[in-house]
C-alpha cells in the first residue's frame, strides 16, 4: 500500500512530490501593517466603527502539488472545516477552524471566533497562554461585539424570539493556537432557502467588523490587495436542505506557480499594533510550517504522507 500511494503521488505532474519553493513575501512591511492598524484605531476613535478585521497577504513561489500540500497540512494542522477545491488554473486549500453557518432541519447556527493565543512549547507555557486568553478583557470585549452582530444577522432570518446565545465563550485548542469561540442559534423562518440565509448573513461578522458595512469599506481602503477567496465561505448544501459553511480563513490559493494566503485579526480601541502583527504570524504558523516540510528531503515528505494514510 505504501508503494501504491507513492506511485499515485508520482504518476501525474500535478501531484508530483517534486517541486521548488521560494521565500515568503507580505503585501505589507511590518511598519506598514502597524500603520494600517493605527489608522483603523483612528476610525474607531472617531466613532465610525467599533471593530475591524485587518489582514496581510503572504505569497510564496511554489511549484509543488497543491494536493500534496493539502495532505501534509491535514497532518500538520488538522482542522474542523478543511476543504480542497481544484478548479484549474486555481486550487484552493483550506484548513479553517471556523464555522460560518450550519443549518440542520430548521435550526441555524453560527460559531464566530475572536481571541487568539499561540500554543506553548511545553505544558507550563501552554497553560500560561490559555489562562492569558481566558482572562483577557480585550478579547472578551471583541467576542461580545461580534456575538451582538451575529445575533442581529441571525435575527433577519429567524423566527421572532428564537435567537439565543448557546455559548458565549469557549476556548478551543488547535495545533498552533488557542481560540475563543461563541455559539449562536435561531429557528429559521418558514419558506427561507439555504441560499436566502447565505445572502442575508454573508460575509461573516468575525472577519469584517462592526458595524459590518462601514468596516468593509475601511478594509477596502486599508488593505492593499483584494481578499478573493479569503474570508469568503466554503461549504455545501445537501438535497435535503442541510447546510454547512466555513469562514475561509487559514486558506491558501495556488495559482500559476505561486501560493497565496492571508492572516488577520480584529482591531479594537485598545489594540497594540505590535501584538496584532504578531497574532497574524501565530495564525499563519501551521500554513508556514507545512511549506517548510516541503523543503525537506523526499523521504520526510513520504513519511508524512504515509502517516496520513495510516500506514
């Protein structure tokens, strides 16, 4: 079985284990990103917005197979809402940890993420970062703002009086970071389709800001590159009306010999530009680590693939 898997990966050019890799480049300098944060904070001070999500985009020259990358990423940074979409010349690989909308029967659910800390290098450091996130008043305030926004969005498509916060703040442990997550639910109004629901709620509040429309305008002004798939949504709608969509964060686009991914964070009145910049790097760590694995010798890549397959 091991030989068969490696033969399969080697058989066609688009899934070859061979390739070349360049260096990471951002569409911001560090100072440029921090200056964008300072401008966002000025909009907050003036009362335009309460919160806005700002991101930076990284690019890297990469001729490796996107499928190979996806297999490695699934091992190194497994996530709840992964996706692999191959639409030549574009391939999208997502390891999103965030649920945008889930519809089962007539119950709609959203689970916004706000609040991030890196995982520690040992148990003690891990507990320190987890406790720091638990006790952070700034992160609590960020999540409450977005919960309020998401309650409003679900209120548009839910029966009166049915929208509720099922869980205000839970900590989730992921391979490279801790996140705080809320869960909001509602009972969908009759005759609304999954497409109606998507139209009413899109895009997600956690990756735009509050108020949503003004935050989107400020994002358009401050970010030098259009987001494309990033912070959109990937999911499915079943024939029975079930729906599950992610927020397309931790998502990589492979196109014409390059790979692109964006990482960002929520900016509020007391945000530290230095810390917000570092948070984007923490969020991108799993993606970057996976690219680093591709630089290693073939036998390391082979071991990773075979461990994914359970052999």
